[in-house]
C-alpha cells in the first residue's frame, strides 16, 4: 500500500523502525586509518577478513572498546608489537572489549591487527535491530558502513574521519563497488577476483557492495557516473543514470565540484535500506531504481557527497548541518526540476517533520539515540528548515555563496554549528546572526502568528495606508516576515522585521487591501492548524512503522480533531483498518478521505485504489473495477497509483492469507 512509499516520510519511516540504543559515551579513541583484506563467499554467506586499525587514544586506555557486527567472531588480535590481546564479546551493543595489562597513554597513536570471520545473513546480527546493513548473499552482498563489518570506535559513526585501503575478493562472476582509486581487478585462487580500493582523504570509505552486476551503465556523453545493477533491474537503468546525471550537474553548479567527480551508483537488495552512501558511492534499493518517483530519494543520497562526505559533523550535536543540508539540497533540486509549487509542497512536509519531536534544542540532539525518530526528525527536517530560513534571511545569491564557502573552508574536515554561524557572519558583515541561531539551534518550538490591521484611505487619491500588528508567542523571536497584500489592483509584497511578541507595521498601497497574508511562501517554520494535522499524521506513520497501530490511531484522531475534514488523516485511518482486515471501517474511512478537503491531492487516487481492493477482497468485482476506473481517471500516478489500478483491473486483487 501507499503508506510506506510516500516519499515525504520515507526516511523518517526507516528511522522509526530502529530501536533505541544506549546514548554515546565519552569518546575513548579515534580511528584514523584502515587496511582491510576481506573475502566474500556468497555460497556460505561468510565474510573472512583482516583489518589493520590505526587509532589514537583520547584518554589513558585500559579497557578499549570497538564496535563489531555480532555475526563476526574475532580469532586473533595483536598490538603493534605483535603481542596477542584477549577480548570479551558484548552482544547487547555489538562491541568487543579488551583488558590491557599495559594501558595506552593518552595521545598515543598505535596500530592493532584484527582477524575475524562469520556468517552475515541479514538483520539478526545487525547493530541496528531489524535492519539489514551487512549480509553476504547472492546476487548482492552488502557491507554498509553502519553495519560495523570492521572494528569501529563506538562513538565515531559519521564523525571520525579515516582513510582506507581495501582488498576485496569475490567470485569471478561478481563486481565490487567501493570508495577510492580502483586497481585493475586481479584473478586469484582460480575462481575469485580481487578488487582494490584506496581512499586517501579523511572520510567515510566504509561501504562495499558486491554482486552479479551487469557492465556499468553510463549516461550518454558522461563518463564520470556509472550504474551497477543486476539483470532484473536493467529496464530502468538508463533512465535512472540520466536522472543522476541531471542531479549531479545541478548540485555541482550550485555547491561547486565535490571532492571526487566519480559517482558509482549501485543496487541494494530490496530487503535492506532504501539508500546508503559513501565517498563516490550511491547505493539505492533495486525497486527504487525502477520506480519513476525516486527523484527526491536519489537527490538526498547524492547530496551527501557534499554534505556528509566533503564536510562532516564534528559531533552528533552537529548532525543537523549535514543531514539537514542534504535534505534541503533535495528540495532545492525539486524546485529546479519541478517548480515552485512542488518545492513549497515539499517545504510543508519538512515543516511537519521539524515540529514532530521539537522538544529539545538542535544543539543537544547528541544525547538522543541517533537511530530514533526524534533524532532523525530533528536533524533531517528541522535542520533543513534552518537552512531554508537562512536562505530567506540572506537571499539566494548570498546563501549559495555561504554554502560554497562552508564547503571550501572545511573540505575533508568536520564542522560545528558555531562554524556555520562564523562563515555566515564573515561573508555578511552587516548581519548579526546570533539571534537567528539562538532561536533555531538553542531553542525549541515555532511562532504562531496572528495579524490584526486597519486600512485608512489617504487623501488626494494617494491610495491607502495599512497599519497593523503582528503578534506571536515567542518573546525572543526576531526575523523578517513577508507580507502579501492583495489589493483591488496588483498584489504587492513587503518585508517586515518582527521582533518580540508584538511588532507594528505600516504599508502604503495604491489599491485598497482586500487580504493580507503572513509568510505566504512558507519561508518560516511556524505553527498553523494545517501543520498540526501534518504533525499528528507524521507521528502516526512513525508509530505504524514501529507496529503500534493503537498509538497511531490516537495520533490520526488528533489530526481529525484539528481538521475534521482532513483527507490525509482519514486515509491513514483507512490504512490501519485495512491492515487489521476491518474492511467495512476501512471503506468508510477511504470514503471520508474522498469527501474531505482533498489534501494532499494523491489521496484521491489511492483512496479509489484501496476501495477497489476492498471490493475485490469481498467478492464485488464490478464495484472494484469501477473504483479502479475512477483511479485511472484522476490522471494522478503518484507512487505508481495508476499502474497499480490498471494491474488490478486486469487481474483481481488478492491479499496473501499470511499477511499481517
């Protein structure tokens, strides 16, 4: 069904399925480089590897701890002198702990050698419960960086930058995609091929994907972007690589050239995550490659080549910088490719995510589990809105200049929130950005505006003067707000500085004002009744992803309490009833969705599809076909709705008996 495919919530839904992990402890050590040799054997689902790990002690180390996937067992670990070390496996948090007779002094850099092996078959051994991040299988094996398939610092995920040399051996009929300069594949042991990768810049070159991939597909005339897919996905390959080329060109023109112009897009298994990234690597689920509605998912993943790879957060408290800007780059491409309306619709979705869990300042999110809905919502959605509002403050040209300056100044380095503020102020010396960053990084909540005004006629046919007061509920709030003034003649806009809970303004127009709208283009994160509906629906979706259908229904009811005509809330309730096989209640809810406010537009087509499926399940084929026809007549193929309707018209929909 459409619920888990709605792109505006895709990443949040993935995050919502992840469990709570222990909050990060104080960093003990920082890994700076790896030399890894690994053998991938799909026939036995086994990984065998050695890793030379160079790290620096941040404190005197007596009991150093490394993260390692629970499916992998250490057979031998030696220190820089070759002395054997003993370890204790802690499966609860996917770590191994060492007890040293001779502590490593603070500031010391040393290299340990790890030998390990194990079977990786799915999510059962994953450091993130229920999510397959490392698995050896045919036709595709994945060793994603968050899967901890090599020893890592427990506090270094996406913050500790490192270099890596890797030699990966696979069956001779497979190809391997990774980060860095690739040596010529070499035949070894008769039936295997060894691929070599060397990433020499500090970064996150920890993702390897191997499989029975076709020869790489490139866009016509472009040799820097390659797509590696299996035979079953080849029909959508050329379109997807052409889309990637357009997105890469847009982002390169906007942000400047990334640290590498090479982009290798590779297929992920459908039962893994939707997307992952590494330097030069874009990994996308196979079903999303052939899905014609994956523009935003690809754009977000590609943007991490700049925001994540080229620069990275210094700590998890700074993750809003790279997560948020990758999300906003996705929206910027949407604006360029699909226009202002699509962009503003996307901003509305992002605003809902930004407020869904806005109970802690962005500067403190490092205390949260990085895989929790709260952390994901704050860093992705609120982070994106911070950049969106910063663009409004600076203007388009200055905003792009700021982004390029940030990337240039911190290339291959980590960045903190205070660095962002410093770059903005260095480039815009007439602006005091402290109030802006204090409001959106150190504060919580969003203003709820009211606008009261009186219109006066000016003498001598000089037009009209409007005197008004903008009120909102945040005492420290200070930002410019746009007014759209619709008059008897043309529509005019004004920029009004709002400071504190009450701000007065006076504007003159030739025509009599008929309507004045605050922030008509949604430049600001603000509380509105419409947004309250979206927030409640988003919370409900995340609870559905966690399996809490009762909690989800409570949230959807909150949405209906805010807007009894909400088509979206009614549709989501219908989905839950359908999942519970309560078909009469589901049909009633889908009918309510069709009679509601029609927002968003896709609810109409998908309500008809779901009604058709209910009629098919209950043996009313003629009524089912009628609903499918109504779906096709909407001419709205959002997330392939019309394709689904036509397929169900050709063959009655049947629900698997084992589906829960």
